[in-house]
């Protein structure tokens, strides 16, 4: 069963309050009762010690019953308790020793008949004994003082006072705890309900926003109404929404540009095919048209290979086949591929290799990067440019650099040249070369950096050796 956050919070609030008040009720109230009774017994003990001696002195003396009665009454008045003098009859009787009232400050008819359990305790311990006794009229606190005569306890003086006021006070406290508990529980329920509703409303807002994002809507951020955890969550959520929006825009842009790039050569091809269908074309024109067709097909081929590479790189599915590679040899052979193009551009390429440069890497992909860089140094520079390719090893890394003394890259364009489809001049490139090269470098745990100023552009590939 699904218990909502709101119900859970309300239950927890309720349970905590219930627990607190049950503890109060079960622990504080009985504790209070025993402390109050103890205090009452201590009072009685003090009274017993103070007012016993005059009564005790009558034992074994020739005091008359009236005199004894008078002393008992005096003790009662002084101590403001009921005082009872009990005689302990000898233990020789078959039923054992017995207690018989000799004098009582209250008249026996109006006063409750007590059983004097404490008296027996006093007889046995031969010392002051304290205790309580439950009577129909309520609880009674008692202090019993034994009086010895002839080597045995002959009398016991009982100081007693009703303790029902204590019981009453405790029950009042209990009742108040109960009432306060009920009110607190009600308040806890209302409070928990309100807090929970406020929280769930905010969570609900986040949930609805997440649904909107899931359905492709990235425009409206959620209002951040506080600095607490949910506020932080809202901020993080807005951040995520913004980034998703940017990604979504980039993806749409990518598809739009890619399809545009593909459409241009396809349309151009269509045009040439239509022209070639004309039967009256002379051989020279036909050859020229076929040359254009071949050019567009090559452009399409390159574009589709590049797009495939980029998508594999971005999805992480491009596999590298690392092996021990002599980078000097590799750059030499890639440079050789450009012999014809170099001659066409009247450019010069110089190779500078510092010793033996060996590294474990995928030779095909390194060659691809070098090819992209040399191609750029040729196509984006004026004729007669000098290109220098260097390879060397330093601090555990291998560095491959392609430098040209062309016009350099525009400062505003420089930060964007690694973006797919970005081109900074009107050479008919697709703008995928550097994007692929830098993604490849990243996959090899290396990096591709650029440093460009008027008169010099250097691309440096750095990979772990
Ligand atoms: N060596 C260079 N000199 C000047 N500009 C360059 C150089 N290399 C790259 N660029 C600029 O960077 C852009 C991106 O390069 P690239 O990704 O290879 O795309 P493409 O070569 O297809 O235009 C180029 O359009 C060009 O403007
Ligand atoms: Mg290029």
C-alpha cells in the first residue's frame, strides 16, 4: 500500500506527541505520588520523634487513664496528627501478641479503624517505622514509634494523617496531563497536516515541472521560494532544465545543419545528372560535368564518413586499437599523402622529428588527426604557406604539432572552431574536421590545443606516451 508523504508525516508527529504524553502520564504522575507521600511520611517521622517522649513516659508509671489520654491529646494537638497509643499484649497467648488501643486522640466512633501494619514493623525492628495504609475513606500515612518496657516492646505510638489530598493532587495532575496531551495531539495533527501539505505542494510543483521537461518543454523555470533543501533542489532542477534545453537546441541545430550539408551536394548532383541527360552535349562539357559529379560524390562520401565518426565518438562506440607506433614514421607517411596537394598550393611541408618517438596508440586514428590538421593548414591558408610538423616526447607525453604561417584564426572564431559544423571562412568545408580531431584526442585521454595569431597557427596534439 502506498502511504503518502503527508500521511507519514502526520503519523510521525502524532506518534511522537502520543509517546511524550504517555511517558509523562506513566512516569511523572506515579513519581509525583510517591514523592508527595514520602514528604508526608517524613513529616510524620519528625512529629513522632518530637511528640513521643511525653506519651512514652507514661508507660510503666502510675499515670491514670485520664492522664494518659491527656498526654495523647497534647501530642496530637502539637503534631496536628491523629495519635493512637497501642498496648502490645504478651506473646504467651495462643494467637500470638496482639495490639489493643489504650488511648486515641480521635474518638473511636468517628475515626476510621486502622489495622496498624506499621506497628508490627516497629515491634520487630524496635525502631521508628513508616508506612501507608489504604482505607475505604482513602489512603492514610502512619509513623509508628515503639516504646520498650521491661526489655520488650510494650507500647506503640502511632502518628497518622490522611493522605487522600496527595492522591487527589496527583489525580488532578494526571487529568491535566491528559487534557494537555489531547490538545497537544490535536495541535500536532493540525500542524503536521499543514506542514505536510506545504511540503507536498512544493514537491508536487517539482514533479509537474519534471513532467513538463520530460515532454520537451524547457522554457519555464520553477520559482525558487526558499533556501532550504527543496529550494536547493529547485535550483538544481532549473540548472538541469537549462542544460537539457541547451543540449536539445544543440541536437536540433546539429540535425538541421547536417541535413543542410547533405542536401547541398545531393541537389547539385541532381542538377548535373539532369544536364548530362542532354544528348547533344559535346564530349568536353560532358567530361567537365562528370568531373563536378565526382567532386560532389567525394564530398558526400567524406561528409557521411565524418558524420558517422562523430556520432560514434559522441555515443562512445568508436573502438580504438592501440599498438606500439613509431610516430615519426607515421607523420612521414601521412605527409607523403599530401605531396600533390602541397604542389598545387605551392606550399612547403617540413618535418622535424626529435629522435625516436614511440607511443602506444591507435595509428589509424592518430593518422586521421594529423591528416585533418595538415589539410586545414593547407586549405585555410594562402598559397605559398610553410607548414612545419613536429613530433617529440616530453614529461611522459607525446606531442605532435602542426604549425603554419598563414593568417591565423579570427579571435572571435577561435573558441568555437572545435564545434561540429563550425567554419570560420568561406572555404567549402563541412566544419567537422576539428570536432572529430578533438573528440578523438579526448578518447585517447589526450587533448588538442590551438594557439593562433596573425602569421602563425599551431595545433598541438598531446597524448600519454
Ligand atoms: N590552420 C588553420 N588556419 C586558419 N584557420 C583554420 C585552420 N584550421 C582550422 N581553421 C578554421 O577552423 C574552422 C574549422 O575547421 P574544421 O573543423 O577542420 O572545418 P573545415 O576545415 O571543414 O572548415 C575552419 O573553417 C577554419 O576557419
Ligand atoms: Mg578541416
